[in-house]
């Protein structure tokens, strides 16, 4: 009578399969990092060109790739001992890849912060101009025209459907 083998529903992990499984998250993470970098570069270019509406359309793709990134990183963390043993060169390559993405993100964040500051400056200037036009031009006790009272200024409404 033959010996009962392991249950057919639970596959046996061979060392070569385990190494391939350990490397698979590296490949997936590299693909996700490439995708994230491409989206960031595109978003940066669109914001620099002033095409903000087009840049906001990339948000869904960026969010999807970010979710994939965190899932894949969690997979790598669960197998970190096997990963470090079987693919040390992949670990160092992945670290360099993260540094490249970090540089891209830094540039992207600087461009977004600049665009935010410029748009905020435009809105403040517009609000001040509207407040000055709504206020009567009269002379104060010093003989100079008075500045509009910011507490009594009409609120500025912004339509984002343009």
C-alpha cells in the first residue's frame, strides 16, 4: 500500500518556487513605481503648463497606483527574511528605485506648492480689488483715502466647474 502523500489541495513549496515568489513582489513593485513616477512626471508637466484641469484627472490613477504600492510593500514585509536571503541585489536595486521616485515626488510637490501659492495670491488680490471697488472712496481724518474694512467685505465665491 503506498504511503499517503500530502493533501492534494495544499501544494508543496519548492525552493525554486519560493525564490520566484519572493522575487515576484519586486517585479510588481518596480512596475508600480514606474507607473507612479510616470504619473508624477505627467502631473508636474501639466501643472507647469497651467493645465490644472487635466492634472486633476490623474488623481484616480495616482490613487490606484498608491494602493497597489502599499499592498505590494506589505507583501514584501511579510516575506522580508526570505527576500533578504534570496534576492539581496533586488533589495538594493529597489532602494535606488525608491530614491529616484523620491526625487520625482520632491519636484512634483514643489511645483504643486508653487501653483497653490500663485493661485492663492491671485485670489487674495482679486478679493482685495473687489473689496476696494465695493467700498466708497472717502477721505479719512488724516486726509488719505481709507482702506476697506476686511471684516465687512463681501465673500468671494469660486466656481470649480470651469
